[in-house]
């Protein structure tokens, strides 16, 4: 029985009803217009025929896969722009070229790491989810080549010089960054309700990896926060007292641009070069590992999900292994020569 349009009692909408290729259909067109309903019937019939011939792989869309991905616990972070871009495009048409074009369109000025995190990783997760349901083959995706991880950190003397060189509105923010390891965005839009000065504790409810974390406050950070005016809404403010602007576009991923001018001026006055706002986080992590040698605590407090991200700071701090180097044969060169001379004297 072919699919036809029928009406139900008490419903203004046309109904699709019938059987095609062994598939029974009875669903509303959600329209009372006969011409529009006929178009819907023709499209639905064509889709059933295509699926019956080529299988669901030929007709399953990215939007359908994304919906299933989210309904089954997939992360919502960064998904909206990717879903909007691909929409109802069939999964069979999403290849490497489509991914590359999408990444360039959504994030034309972004770094490779941003494109990787906010586009390729999201598309890959959804496509792998679809592949697990046999809606498409398992994807093989080439991601942008990422530059080597950059670690730039300050000594305590350099940090003190930079803090002193800061303007009044920037100084407490810089101290907070250096002593909490907060990402710049986590600090700029921190709310006072997430700060407990009595407990010396701060909570970051929204983080880069999507999981909240708490960090104990160093006494220097507590003092800096205690001297700030106000105890509501955003903790850190611009010189005019207004909060820092929040991201509005998908490509707006660098919170550091909000303080770029003041930060560069402070670095110039302190005589510090090649140092950016995010490097405060590197400095905190380097200090933490150098003084505690505790990989697990650093990973938890810094909110890193992978060990590889934390290993960078362990590799940058190897002073605790000095004794193992000192124990290599040969010892002090002067002592070695004296012992050698004594040995030769005895033989003579």
C-alpha cells in the first residue's frame, strides 16, 4: 500500500499513512496545507526508497548523529556551532575536505589548537558515535599539526618585579593568576560567590575541560583579594570599574586579549620579555612541582585531564635528581686527580 495523505478526526493536519518497501508509516505532516503536505509525502517516500536501496548510511544526517550523541551523554561544550554548520548534511558526505572547510569557516583566525579542540574534536566524537551505531564508517581524521607545547615561567624575583610594575587594577589579578594557576578566563569572570576568604578557597565552576575544580588560596592571594572593593558579581574589574567583556563569538577564545595592553606595559616596565598572561599558569605549575614534586596534586589542582600536560612541568624541574648526577663515577675533578696521583705514587 503506497504512502498517501489522510485526515484524522479532530486534527487539522494531514497524515502520512501507508507501507513502502515493507516499512509501515503513520505520522503527522504538521501542516493543514494540502500542497505542503504533498511535498512532505514525496520527500518521505524518496527517503524510504533510498534507505531501502543504499541503507541508512546514505541518509543519516550529522544533526541526527549529534542528537543521538548528546542524548547518550556526549559533552555539549563547543557542539552548537559544529552542529549548526553541518546541519542535515548526510554523514556520507562529511569527509576530510568538508571538515577542513568547516574549521576554516567557523574559526578563520583561530590557532591550530583552538580549531582542533573546538571543531575537529567535536566532529570526531560525533562521527565516531555514529560509526558505533553503523550509520557511517569509522572516520579517519587528520587534525591540524599542533606546535610544541610552550613553557615560559618566571622566577620569584621576576614575578615580584612584575607585580610591582603592574597598574593598580591589574596587580591583584596577576597575583591571583600566579598563585592559583587559574586560566585567564576563569579569573576574569570569577564571581565573588565562588570565593571564600575565610576558608582561603576558590571554586571554578566553569573550566576549559568542562569539570569544576577548587583550589586553596595562598596567603598572598588572600591578601590581594581582601583589599578589593565589593563582594558581589565579578571579582576583577577594568580600570573604570566595569567587568571584563565576555566572549560572544565562537572564535573569541582568548581571554588574555582583555588585559593585553596593561599586561604588556607591566612586562615592559619590569624588563620581562616573551611573557604572556597564560604563562602565569605555567609559572604556578612550575613553582608547584619544583617545591612539592607531587605529580598527582598538580594535576588535580590544575584541572588537567591528561598526564602528558602535567609531565611538561615535571620535565622542566629536575633539580631533585641532582644527587643521581653527582653519584656518577669521577666525582670532583680535583679530588679525582689527587686520588690518581696517590695511586701512582704507591705503585712507584
